[in-house]
C-alpha cells in the first residue's frame, strides 16, 4: 500500500539517538552509528521523531510500505522489547553539535583563575557526530571519564587546542571502536592523544582506539598518556 512514512537522511544523521527514544513503536534503531527505520510496519507515520532530531535528518515521504501493524507493536512491548539495547536513556537537546567559544577567565572559590578550554559539544563518544566541521584538521583528545577528575590541570595540559571525546567502556558496556573508526574515516584528524587511567578497565578504551585506528586505514599519530589514581602522569 502507498502511505505516509518517515525518511531518514543518513548523511545528515549525527547518531545522537534522540529519534530512537522518541519513537514509541521501536521502529527506529541505531545501526553502525546512524538512525535507521528498521521496521516499516512499526512506523505509524505520525512523526513523533521529527521534532527531536537536532540535525533535521528526518522527513515524511509517501511511498509503498507495509501497513502500520499496531498489534505487532503492542505484542513487542508486551515482551519487553520496545527499547533496543543501544537506545539512549533519554533524548537530550544538548546532543546538538556545536563549536564553543573560549571563555574568559574567572576566579574560583579558592581565588584560582580558572578557564575552560573545551572547544566543542557534545563530548561523550556515544553522543558525538560521525562528521562535524570541528573535526576538520583537528588534534583529537580521547579521554577516559575519570582522567579529568584525577589530573588537576587537565584543561590546560590536555584539552587546550584539541577536540575532546570522553567515555568509559566499563560503564557504557559498549565497544567504541566501530564509532571511533567512522569518525577517523570521515574526518581529517591530524593526531590522537589518548588519556587513560592506570586501572585495568581503562585498557578497554586504549584497545578500542587502537582498533579504530587500524580499521580506519589511516596513519594518524597516536600518543597514550597514563594517569595514576593519585593524579600523576606515570606513562
């Protein structure tokens, strides 16, 4: 039958997953870091996903498609399969990519002059777009979540002058290598600095970065810095 159904432009999609959460029928999932309509018969054509997309990657089209199967949707929800494993917990408007202006210095509570060196948003690997203007000709910092808390001068010594991506494979329970490989493949990255903690679980992040670099087919210089739980650089 011919009916109204959503259309996702994968070139525009930044992989934020907001539409996955917005789709109450579980018709959309993230596949290889991109939103995809995986069940046409689950799409009711109402477009709850459209206003949540920060990249304007979703639109309506009228074409041949299976009829909306409400019974199948309800049956899937009854089985507890309405949320795919890789769906984010909620749709956050803050996932929209943005290049940040450098902030003026200000005095903290201890009277120390503090200045953020962050150059872009978002920073979480899971929320980062696969391609963005700020990645062009960029020096990339990939950091374990805990490093910024353990190392006191993290902004000045690590973030300054770099595009920053952070994550923790143990907490996220994902393999970052596939998405990182796509980012390296789709953008002109000049160098990679990996900041990790000395704890064994941080080895998963280092492994993912090295796997991504190999899968990208690019020869990008990689430097690994290890920080101790006491906040010292030990490697």
